[in-house]
């Protein structure tokens, strides 16, 4: 069991990362990564929704008619997204306002539906839950990586704490949409080169 759990996390974080390997969840990855706190909350929210959605789908997979399983999955995902949305509005209204519609759009995030359909539908609940957490962590990791560079260069801060000196000139480009496109492209390019090199080395061995 330990070996399988390790492989699930290894896959979700690196080998099959939903953002830089599968190119999924791009909209939110571009939209909320101007600040690290926004990215952290978005990553935690998606981790919660993916984990519990996969758990629920796996629990009822043997009782769900095949011809309506996609609708059932969407309903399950919506339920957990509404929980996140209500929680943020009740306890963190400023964060809810900052993230705007992107919390609600978690419902249509390809990562969650993809994992529910490809993994949770075919595996036991405990492994499905772990897979959801791993996929969410992989997504959140990429968001934080992009946000770290964008916030540091664009605002001179990390998690809202000013770290650059008074003479620092903010890179306006980094807090604009093109900055997100450039950073995401660089992350995907580097990851593809790294993993392709490893695959080539494995084939030679």
C-alpha cells in the first residue's frame, strides 16, 4: 500500500502533473497567479474538491448508471465547490472577492472531471481520495511557483510581505495577463525538457 501511495503522489506532483504535463486547469492557473495568497487558496480549494469528489465518485461507482455518470460527477463536484464558496464568503470575504468567479469555475475544471472519470471510477475509495489530494497538490504547486515569480517581480513582495528594497522597480508586465502566459509557458517548457530527458535516459538503460 505504501508503495502505491508513493507512486500516486509521484504521478500527481511530477510525472502526470495536471498543469505542466496534461495542460489542464490553465484558465485558473493564468487568472489567480498574480499573488501567492490567491494561488494558495485556489490550490487548497481544488485539492479539497478533487479529493472529496473522487472519494464520493468511488464510493458510489458501482451504483451509478453508466449513462448518467457524467451528470452525477458534475453534481458531486458542484456540491463540494459550493461548500468552498460559502466558506470563503463567510470567513474570508476579501479573498472570495479577490478570486471572484474562479472559485465557481472549479466545477468546470478539467482536472477534477478527468480524475473522477479516469481514476475514481475504477479504483477503491481510499486510493481515489489520495489521488485527488495528489492531483490538487500538483496543481497548487505549479500555481505557487508561477505566483512566486509574478508577485516577486510585479509587486516586490511574497505573500504580501515586501521583500525588495526601496529602489526596486516593479515589473508591470508580471501582474498583467501576458506575464502569466510567459511564466506558464516557461514552466511547461522546462518540465517537458526535464521529463523528456529522463525518458530518453530510461530508454537507453
